[in-house]
């Protein structure tokens, strides 16, 4: 789509809800689903499941058929205690996966889950159209400039510390206020560089206690003051299974419950392992909204 056509299309729709994914317009006026595709051996829930081409393709197909709008491909675990792997290893994992999805599902929207500008750049060159950075540019100080240069949407997530140490006694005076201030500061930096499309992620589980996570969820609608779409990523996390005294494998029901709360608090993207269940949550929430 040409630049002129993109501008015209955005004018016809609600401009504040439309993001430009490398030439493909995505309307976030209604909630959508982002399916998680971890090509890692050590992610907290699905590590090692999608290490070969057949399993990657099968999972991507399953998520798209069930209603995912975005496939989020990640090559490095960000679970608590995880080590940062080499750039070379990360690229070796994610680029073949992106190539497979692009080849077999050319219309699929792909986001790259990475903390590194080099991985982001090479992934966009291969077909990714969104950058999902859990570090908010804090680990690679060239990330923001790279996002601006590439001109793709950026998912800005709050984290306190790094995956290796983020859950070692995280502390806040007021977690909602501090995360809000963080977002305002980072959005300002991105805007100065010319980044147009920004999505907010409060970072459930990234440098937060269970209480911090629930405070952020309870008051997530406060982030509407930034007039940016909000992504909620609670899928099968410890904020669910530690409260319910079960495991990540048993946390789908809890995930579904919190996804509904997130929608009620204004989330526009649900990032999930289980697409079908999340799509059903959105449908039921939409029905509730129209009656």
C-alpha cells in the first residue's frame, strides 16, 4: 500500500486506533489476539515444544485458524532467572521461524519478541512488522533509534531489572504511579525520535510481586491517559498459578478470567498461549458490551 493510500485509509477510520504494521493497517478499535510462539528450549510454559519446522508451522497454523491476528515469535526466554543469550543464538532461532511463517502464511502479522536492535532489524527485514521489547530499550540503547528508523510499531513494556534478577524483592512506593511515570517518560523519548505507533504493556510478572501485578490489573484503565493501545500479557503466569496453588499447565482457566478483567480495563491486545480460549473471551465480552 502506498503512503498516500495509508494516510487516506487512516483518515477514514479512527486514527487513534489504527497502527501501520509495515504497510498493513491494523485496527485496534476492537480487541485482538496475539499468539505466543516461543522457539526456545527453556520458556516457562512451552519451552522446547516448537524447535523444529513442523512444530513451528503446526502451531502457527493452529493459532491463525483459531483467530490470532498477530504471531509473536521469541527466541530468548524472559522467565525469572533467565540468562541473556548471544545475538547469534537468538538469530539462529528466530530467523528460520520467521521465514517459515512468512513463506506459508504470507498475510500473517508477525511481531519479534527481542531486546536487541540487531535482532529486531534483521527480523523486520525478513518479514516481521512489529517489535516487542520487554526491556523498553534499557538493555540495548540503540533499540529506540532502530525502531524509529524501521518505522514499525513498538510494544513498550515496563520491567524493573533484568530477567535474571527482576524477581529478587521488587519494591515500589506506588506501582501504578511509577509504571505510569515510566511510560510517559519512554513514550516522550520515542516520540522525539519520530516513532508513531506505540503499544503499552505494563509488564505483568516483570519485576513485580503478585500484589503489584493485581494492582496494575485493577487500575490498568489509568493508562488510557496516554491515548495508546494497551497489551495485556497474563497468560499462564505465576500471578495466576501461585494464587490458585496449581501450575502453569493448569492455569488456563485463571488466564481466561484475568483476560476478561483486562478487557474490562481497556486492553486492546491479549497476548496468549491459548488462542481459542482468548478469542472466546473477546466474543463474550463484546456481546456484554452491546446489550
